[in-house]
C-alpha cells in the first residue's frame, strides 16, 4: 500500500543484521530522525543544480518534496526513494541560455522531457524492458550520459572557476578528501559539506585578504567585489512563497548573475529548446533503472514489475516541478546510500523528508542564502560533479562489458561524443540549429542503429541490459547472443 506501515522491532533500532522493509517503520521519533538524514543527504546536490541551471533553489527544494510524495504514491510505496534535482538537464539548460533563452524556456523544455519520460515509463510498464534495451543498449546509454557530463566542461572553465580560482581549487580538494577519506554518512554527503566549507572559506578570505578582483558573475565583467554578498539574505523574509521570476532574464546573465530574480513562473515552449534537453531522458531512464535495481538488491525484492511505474513517476515529478518553474527531478543515489548504511528502507522516512523539504521551500531567507553561494565554491563543486556525470557513462559501459573492439560500438559513439563535447552545430534552417548534446545524441543513437543494420553478422556485438549502481549483486553469464546476463542472487 502507498501509505500505512507496520511497526517492527517494537519501534526501536533494528538489531544487527535486521532490516526495516518499505512497508514497515520504527517509532515516529526514530522515523523523523531518519527522514532528517535523508534531507541532509539530498540537500547539497538538490540546491546546487538549480543554481547552475539558473533556476530557484528555494523552489527546487519545495518541489522536490512534492515530487517525492507523488513518486511514492505512484509506485505504491514499493520503491523507497527521494526525488532530488536532476543533473542530466544542466547541459541542456546551459545550451538554452547560450542561445539567449530564459528560465521559462528552460522549464518549458524540461516539462516536455518529463512528459516523454512518463510515457517511456508507461510503455515499459506494459511492454516490458526488452523494448527499452533494444532501442537504448548500454553502448548508446553510456555514451549519452558521458557526453552530457563532459559537454559542461566549458561552464566550469569559463564561468565558475575564473570567479575565484583559489577558493575553487581548495574546495575541490576538500570534497575529494572527504568523499574518499571519510567513511560512512559524512562521506556520502561530501558535496554538501564542500558547500559549507567553501562558503566559510570565502567568508574567511574576505576578512583576511579583503575583496577580490575577478570575474563578477552578476555583470560578467572583471570587478573588485566581496566573495560573499549577503545583501539579499538580510532583506529576505523568513517565511513566504518563492518570488515570481523577473521579466527579461535571458542568456548567461540568468545562469550566473540574477538568481535572486528567479522564482516561480509559467513555462514557455520552443521546439528548438526542447531538442536541446530531450537527450537527458535517456540518461534518466538509465539512472532510474539502476536505482530500482540497487534498491531491489538491498531489499531482496523483485522490483522489475514496478520498473515502469518508477520511471513514469519520475516523469510525473519532473512535470509537477517544472510546471511552476521548478527543477527536474530524479531518484537520488545519496539517499540509497543512507538506506544501505541504516538498513531502514521504510517509505515513512521519505514522506518525512518530503515534508521537511516543502517547509524549507517556504523560507525565502533559505533561498537567498543558497543563491548567495560564491562562484568560486561552485567552481570547485561543479568540476567534480560534471566529471562524475560523464564518468557514469563509462561506468555503464564497464558494468555491461561493452565491446569497443567492434566498430559498430566504437565509430558512432566516438563521433557523437566529440560533436557534443566540442559543442558542434548543424544548421538545419536559419531558425533551427542542432548543437552540442542534442546533435551528439542523435548521431550516437541513429549512427549506432545504422551501423548495426549494415554491419556483417560477425561485427554485431551488443548488450541488452542497462545495469547502473548495482555492484557486487550479480554474476555475469554469457547468454546465447554472446552478451552478458546479470542475475541477482537474492532472486535466485
């Protein structure tokens, strides 16, 4: 059932080796504490990505809570997960601003992508996953995820890093050390801790060294200014709904300089801009598939029958959020890590986390504080986040043993990735241009299936299962096609 949980272990902390199932819970006091952990886990990335997409972090936090509740209801409480802000749309948003689009254009394109993702989930629910794997084999999915991440390198190099290179470098180093050297929960929230550290570091540098002369995000010019500016924070109310987006925000001025002017708004629709973000749907399908499989392994339940529901629910969450100007959503690995550490899979904790997120979203003071994050801090964070997005594509290839000795896999993927990373453009008409991520994705997808169609039988070697984030919970057995089948020990 979607709501209603059986109290287990007398409501107390489970004994060693015991777990709490999705339809079970502990006492409400412990459940609230677990919900708070989930809020912290999703917090950093959920408000960082709206900032670098030129959207309201306050609204993003609020709508992530609403989207999570919708997700849990749609999957009938069978898949415990939190829907935080998706990173897959960052490249598309940057491309829209580069073509002088505004926040409404970004959210309109994302809303259409959410509808498409929802429809894909419905098809998977009724037709099964084989159709999905035939159209989007791992070689294609991995390539699309990779090119989305690596296409963002110029955003770091040209926008965030130049604002304060030393703060960026030190913040980046801090995140690396915490993520790798600190075990347990704090290691999983390294991005959030990096943001706090970078904020304090920038404030300290202002006190010690004074103002900095560098690129000012607000004007896109070299000026002398404080690293931390809290003018908007001081004037913001403690309680209130996010403001309405100011008119006239377009281009990179939205992306880097006017976050205090971005709030709720109605989306605007353009075919050109929609095509720039549609490739993110492929990444979200792979991401959601991997997350559901990871949860299935931890809970020792067969969740394949609700795979389509989960993907469709993510699409619904994205539509709900973007319809009022919020950020796209996706299931969060950070929260799956919390479940793995606590062995508490209760969806009750996720409902608590969702409610807390909505309450945070009702504080303009919180939104202004997040929007005031120094550019140098974002430089140190994004250089890691963007690279991790790209390398997730390589992870998909490795886990599915994609064979790059075959030119069917190698040639179209190589072409698509270079076109995307180089932000190459193809002008169809004066008003319709394909570039960057959109062009690279089309070349990869169409090129792969074209190569497969014309290749001799000896060169046709592909995998048909997307497996992401499911390490150590399968074994590889070659099937009759020569690809590898993944089996979960808990379902044998």
